[in-house]
């Protein structure tokens, strides 16, 4: 590839193969000895992706603009120019010409009088969505679908959007055009071959690690996949190390940093870790590298004056590594100039997007019936905030030590998924896109921007046990921006909207409506062209799952079985779930309940948000009763969907979290868990096996009304388990205390540990004796579930099998209920995430489920007592959608077949007949006009006088004056006739006032009390009017122009006849196509009705009760 440079085959035969092949072929032209390299590269070229498998979205920036121009010309008969700015990420569209006669294909509703034509649609074509205004459908920028009352119009807008997308896809994929786009797509996105890093570590690599300072003990403990991980991350520039929980990512990251220092590709590394894992991470580092110089930030180092002392040590001492927490990293300041440049770049992007939206008429304010644009409002808020921050920066001065002074050349960020909520600018208005960046992520991006300019693309290593996507597709784009911004830039995907148009799709999602039904809503929730996206993403990501390494020698972890423990639904739970459904209705109807405002500890807050204090003791007040007795007023907060979801989850865990006075039944979750914990404690007394209990609500010290942890501990103590053998992870959150707890659990001194997901899920190594894990609630995100599972199911556990108890509350009648709905959503997310991380090339499209449906699914499952009720609701909505589609097709068929619009067959046929008759009748007039039009001299007869320009050069002026004289005389006569009558208005009979070009000049006069007017026309076999002007010679000029039009009218009529004939053919084809589509839709409606009827019978649903 490069002159006089030798590279190993592993690196040569991977990466951007197309670029390497182009270079190799050029080298081969000059030197035949490169033939072997050329042949080797050709053998591994990526398989071509056929155009049929490529998802092509309107607005995709990889498609050349000439295709957009040709598309609107073919479909709308609009001549337009398209330009996409890779700098601003905006489209510029200029519609130069629109044939109003031919442009009869409209995308409006058949029952709406005003519709948008092709020219109006074209101006917003790059948007991949719809917008409805007053019942109208138009293409609109960036997926916008405002809420309107007209549900039928909304449904039909979605159908029209799908129709236009299908037309676009079919047009792009046909014939030679499809082959050309296939070639362009493959050349742009299908050019990478990912290297196989298995067994890639070179021979003697363990010795190299010893030379880097690792102890022999740790070197021998490293497994082959860890060696591969260390090797890859040390030679591959910026990257993400995604080893599944329990596979040893911490030591792999540490070894990578020390190896890079040995190879002098970095000088000083900074590790940014979770606060809960700081101590363990430091201990691991110093054990593996006993002679390394490591600076670890203790909690006291990060406060006040101590922070600058710590930074001084970090900057001026030659440490091998600095270990700090996420919080400390954010607290390290950057220079004012660095931040100012960074903020100005973000502000420029926001301003560019705002100008693009303003140019489309979008505003954040409500105008008439048109609602303000949410994106515009959010961008304006961000702009104002950034502008204010910039003004603050102008008055700031650099004091002390900054991040840029530390000399850090390698940044290693553990649990990097916590930095996924970063800023990005977008004009897309759709659910599923988080437009609220976190301060932590923005600070991270700021520091990366400086490091990128300083160290290019060899400074960042992101580490996680749960790589993206965790809960959102957008996280993949954010991580790509962190790790491979140049790659995105080269492919034209630096802007999120361009990335989304290539690898994402707005899909119609079922979401709760005001009426309680599921309606179709627009949501960014689908990956498309997945293999090509993963080519890019996995180029910088080293992801290993347990299944990938299970066969390696010396590596084992226990199997696990999941057992469901079912608890019946109590009458109180039924009542409260019904109340949650009612509260949801009240919120939708703007009648929410109010509750006392409380802080995170559960204490009452006053109306200004401060703690309510006792007037005498100045202690915070917890109960409303006490505050009322003292005559104190507390603040109020309104009920909302977040509270509903929280209350629903509390109910499913323990009713006492809602009402502490509720009795605890024998079969409640917490009681069943107590019995199982005690039984397994007793059964494994000899082995001293341990148990973990995961629960995110009712934790000690929280705001819960009922302390589940304390209650369960007391019950276990009552049964005979010593108190010292039970621990709460929250009581051991500090470094040394947490480490001591891990030691006691690993030795069996503590045998039952309670904890929530975060403190007991990340960086906890107490797996040695874990036999049982109890999940009393259901995690909301896939990564949280994996973190829980990764505690017991981990290498180093002496048990061959682990049992996971998942506690679930049943629905009505002992069937599946709200918990089952939560599990269903979690399993769907886990499956989608697994498909992405596996990089399965056969999976080209993945739909992501969202949290918005969770509450509705829980309520639906509760209402029916059967999770199949969710499918019933989906069927009901799908049936409505298909029936709307069938009705729309029927209206369009009728419009084409018997309608009165310009595109209906009867109207087109009548127009063809009329134009053909006009063409036949006007033949003689055309011939007469043509015979006179070439005469260079004016000849006209007015009255009995003939004016010939050849004989008299003043003929035109004289003729004009004579005609005016006749018109004036006739107007006066008509005025006198009007005065003699009792009428308010009088028109004369047509009179001939002369001849021109073989045709009579006819005039007619109209007089009223308000004024007078004149009609003039040339009469042959037809009548041809022209305008009357009192100005000198203008009348003659108009008459001559009319004559010229008559001479060319046959060409105009012939063109019109051709257009009408083409419209007749198109409308006939559309009619046949729509009839075929309606037959297919009717067939689908029958299938849906059969399935709906079957479920109604199975679930004993009375359909009328649900209307």
C-alpha cells in the first residue's frame, strides 16, 4: 500500500478494501510484482448488496441530487434544482418551472377542496414525513405530524406519506437507475472488511505485557480473548471495548494503557470510572502493575482548594495513570478559549438549522390554528442559553490548572454509556429523539474536541459491559461522533439528519390516544441498512459476548435458569390499577390530580420548593397531618404520566409502597421472596452459598412510604438468619466498605445482600458463592438487566448453576398482567439489541420498542387479565387503519372513475373531445392568420376606410384613432340609450367596426351608473378576444398579438391534446392499480377480522363494550 512499508496480512486484508484495491491496481500498472496483492484484495471484496435489499429513504444524502431532480420532473412535472450542503446539513430547493396543465397529480385528500400540487410538494421533498394543516396533507420538513382533531385526515396523511415513499422507492429501483444507485451505495457504504481479531495477538505477546510492567501472576491469568482485546485496542486508534459483564474489561483497559505507554503511542493515561468502582479499579491496577506510578483521586481531593492541588500533582508529576470518577472529570475546568471555540461551533450549527426552519415558515409561536414547532422552540432555547453562556465567557479569565495542562494523551472512560445523551442538532420532529443533552455529556464532548485537535484520532478508549444501543438507536450515532467523526464526515453523515435518512426510519408506532385506543404515531424507532451501519460502527468497536469466548480454555461461568414466581393480584391492587387508568384519563382531559410536593428524601416542600420546617425545632416535616396541625402550607405538584408509571410499578412490587397500612399477604412478592431466601439459606448452610436480592424501589433512606428492605430483613432475622449475615449494598457504598463487603460475601460471612441495580450491578465482584438471585422488580432497560445477570453469572463463581427468581404479579383471573407487559417489552428490547451487537448480516432492519407503550401495556394487560389483550388492541387499530386505507382507495377510485376533478376519466375524455373539436373548427382561422402574419406591413379596414402601412407610414396611428373614434361614438350612444331607459345597466349588440387579417373586428359596449367598458374580439370561425386600451397604438398592438396567437393556436391545442391523452393513460393505469390495491386491502381486512373475532371469543371480550 505504501512505498517500502511492510504490513502483516491481518491488517492488509481488512479495513477499507476498495481504497486499498484502487491503490494496489495503480501500483500493479507500474510494477507487475503487485499482482499477488491485487488478487488477494479482489478475493475478499465485500459481497455486493442488491438494490432490492437497500432501504432508500426520501432525503438520503448519498443519492445524487440529479435523481431528485429527475424524480420530481417525472412524477410532478416540476423542473427543480436540489442542493445539499454538507457544511450546514440543509437542503436548498428551487422550483423553476411547473406545468400547471400536466401537474394534476395531487397528494391532498379527495374531500378537501384545496390541495397541494407537485410544485408545493417538491419544495419539501427531502423530508421523510408528513404534516397535516386543517385537514390537508403536504410533504413537510422533518417528520412533523402535529396533533389535530381530524383523526381520519391524520390516518390518510400517514397513508399518503407511505404512498409517496413507495413511489420513490419503486422509481429509484427500476431499470438502469436502480443499478446505478446500487453501485453508488455499495461504493460509499459497502467497502469495509472487518478484521477477525480472534487469536490476533502476536506470538510472545505475554512477554511484551511483562515488559510493560504487568506482574507474571496477572499475565498468566489473562485469557486469549483478553490478549486479543488488549492487542486490538493498543494498535487500532480510538475505539470502544465492549466486553460483556464479567469478561474482564477493567484489566484489559489497564493493560492497553500501559502497553501504549511502552510503545510510546501515549505518555499519560487518564481513567474515568464510576464512583462506586473507583477503589476496586485502583486496587486492580496496582495489583496488576505493582511498580506503576498511579494517582487516584480520593473524595477529599475533589472539593474546593484540594482540587487544584490534585490537578497540580496530575500536571507536574510523571504519572503512568490518573484515576478519577465521572464527577471529578466533569469538575476539571477547560480554558476559556477552548470552551469559547467549542460553544461558537455549536451555536453556528443551531443558527443554521433555525434559518432553514424559518425559511420554511416554521415558528415556535402558535399562529392561528397552526401550532408552534417544537423543534424551533427547543433550538431557540438552546441558542439563547448558549448565547448567554458565551457572554459569560467573555468576562471570564483563566485561573489555575486546566484540563489542557494535565498532559493526558490517552483518555479511558469506563461505563461510557453514561455519556450517550450528548448534543446534536436536528430538524427532525419525531418521538424517540432526545433533545435534552446532559451536562456530563456536553463537558465530555468539549474535552474530546480539544483532544481530537491535539492528538487526532488516537486518544480515546471507551469501555463498557453494555455497549450501545442500550435503550435508543440515537446512542449509536452519538458514539460514532465520539469515536469516528472523520469517518462520518467522509461518508456525508456528519449531520444527524443525514445519518438518520440513511440508517434510520420514522415508523408508525401504536401509542395511546385520548380515547384510550392505540393510534398511529410517528416515532424514530427503526434501523435500516443495518449491515453497512455495523461495518462502520464495529470498525472501532471490539465487542465480545460470553458465547463468543465460552469455548476458550480456562474460562467457565455457571449456567443459569430463570424461574417465574407468580403472586396473585389483590383487591387493593385491582382498585389502584383502575384508579391509575382513571388518573390517566383525567390528565389527558387536563384535569390532573394534585399531590404534596416532596423532595427525594420524602420531606414536604413549601410553595417555593424549599423544605417545610417546624417553626420551633426547625426540623423538616414528613407528614401532611403534622403540617396541617401547625397551620403550614405545602406546595403542590400535578399528576403526570411519569407518576402513573411509577405508581403502577410500585403496585406490582408491593401495595404497601402506595399504602403502608395494607396487610402483607402470604403470596405477595416480598413474602414469597422471604420464604425462598430462608429456604436456600438453610439448604446451602454447609457450602455457605450467598444470595443477591435486586429491588430498585423501597430502598433504605429513600422517599418510599414503606421500607421493603428493612421489612424483609426483619422477617429473615425472625426466621433465624443472623443479622450480620444480611447486608444492604447502600450501607457499603464507600470504597473500603464496599471492598470489605465483597470480601465477606465471597467468603460466605455475609450470605444475603440487598441492593438496587446501579450500586450492586456495576463493578461489583462478589460472585464466588452466589447461588440464587432474586429480581423483585423488572428493569426498564436491557443494559440494567444484563448488569443484574452479570453479578451471579460470572467467571469465578464456584457454583455450576445459578437460579434466577423473577417475581411477577399476575393479572386478573390468574392470567398475565401488568408485570407480563413489562417483561414482554424488556425481552423485545433485549432481542433487538442482541441482533445489533451480533452483527448478523442477514438482519437488514431492526425495529426498536419504546418506553412510551409501557404504561398502556400494563393497563391493558390489567384490564383484560391477559397479555393477549395487547394484540387485540393492535388488531383493532390495524383494522381501523386498513379500513381507512380501503375507504381512501374507494374515494380515489370514484374520483378517477366518476368524479368531476381534472384527473377523473369522464372530465379528461370530455376535455379531449372539446380540444379535438376546437382544433378542427379552428383550422381555417389558423390558415388565414398564418397567411397574413408574415406580411411586414399593417393593413386594416375600419368602417369603409382601408389603412395600408405600405402606402402610408402613419397608417397604424390613423387606424388606431379611427377605431377609438367609433368606440367613443358607440359608448356615447349606449350611454344616451341608458339614460332614456329605466335600467341601471345596458349592453349594446355586437357590431362590426372593421376587418383585420381576414377576420372581422367586433365590439360590444357596456354602460352602467358606475362606469363603462368595452369588449373587442377578432371573429373568424371562432372568436378571439383581445384587451381594449385607450393609450395610443396599444389597441392595434393587442390586436396584432391576438392574431399571432391564432396562428399558433393549433400547436398549443395539439400540445394540450397530447397532455390530456397522457393523463388519460395515467388515470386509466391508476384506476386499475387502485382497484388491485383495494382488493388486496379488503383481503387483509378479512384476515384481521377473523383474528379479531377469534381473540374476542378467546378473551370473552364484548366488542361493543370497547367502542
